[in-house]
C-alpha cells in the first residue's frame, strides 16, 4: 500500500507508468497498487463519474487559464503586474482614462511638487 505519497490520476486501459497513481480503468473501475499488483479500490459508478466530472472541470479551467490574459499578459505565466500594466479607466481634469496608473501618478506628483515659501 502507498502511504504518505503524492499520487496522480491515470485514465485508460493500459496500466499507469508508475505505482503512484490512482488508475481509472476504462472510466468504470478505480484501481490502486497494493505493493504487488493493481487491485480494485472502487467500482461504484457514481464515484467514478464524479471524479471524471472533476477532471473535466480542471481541464476546462486549464484551457481558460491558457487562453486568458490581463493587458496582453498570459495569466498562466502568473504575471506580476505593476502600475504601467494598469489603466486608470477614469477621466478627470488631470487624469486621462487611456493613461496607465504609473503615468498618472507621475503627473500628479509633478502637480503637487510645489515649493514651500517661508
């Protein structure tokens, strides 16, 4: 029996490449390796259907992450966004919605850079 190990899921008719898998055999039976052979862990159809649904949801999420961007930066790359990546999305007297936050902050900093007269 595998104790305190990280395992992966494996689906298909052929056995997994390592013993560190939970094998979903032909979408009908869950098998685990008992130290000498692959044995049936569960053949409850609803459990296996639920696992397959979860796998499909994870796959859908991966596809979403692979195709999603923030200002042209792929989310899957875990980008670190800074003030040059973010638009102000608001207009005012000194702020333009097409500028990024960094440029807007520099503009405001110049406006507030006044000399104090004693």
